[in-house]
């Protein structure tokens, strides 16, 4: 048991990890902004034309679309590849390209070490999700051990 929660066996692939808190905030804020803009468009004085009111609603839609980018991150695992979708870029990797995944205390999201020596942020797992983030990271590591790069040969 971890913090009163039973540790579950990893799910079968394909699996997708998405940050919970980030999506709640982004979509909630987008809905609030859209509702506010529609409300303002309705209550504006009569000297506001239809174009002004539509423009106000379009501004709300643009802001909502921008907030959609914040809710975009995810980590998709399949038998043959790992897709890391961050706010702007998407990276498609094969399992052997990934050496390790780590999320030091205080970091907002994990990073993965790649075989070419670089690292890649994985915004699909957010540390502010607490136990859920730790469970996602552990499940990702489990799949990585099963499908990742072959173990180093023992030195004898």
C-alpha cells in the first residue's frame, strides 16, 4: 500500500497518461471565459452592433483555443512506440530510444533520458497531481523495463 492506496498492476497497452489538475484548470477557465464573453455580448448597450458582439465572442473563443494548448499534453504508450505530446511539440519515440524516466522532487514533470544523450520533458505527467503522477510514472517505468533497451551485459 502507498499512502493508503493499493498499488495496481500496470494496465495493458495501449495506455494514455494525461495530467488531471492541468486539464481541469485549463478547460474550466476556458468555459468561464467563454461564458463571460457571451454574457458581456448580451448585456452590452444598444449602441454596440452585432459585429461588436460577435467579435467579443470570437475573442473568448480565441482565448479558449489558447487554453486548449495548455490541456494538450499527454503520454501515449503502445507496444512499439511512445508518443510524448507537450504543449507545442510532439515526439514519437521507439522504446529502445528511452534509457530512463525520472522526476526529482520539486520538478513539475518527469524527463526521459534518450539514447542519443539528450533529455525530453514529459508534460503529460504533472507532479501537482501528487499520487496520481507517481503512479503514472511508476507504470511508465514498468513498461519501459519490459520494452526498453536491452540490459547492459555483465562485466566479468
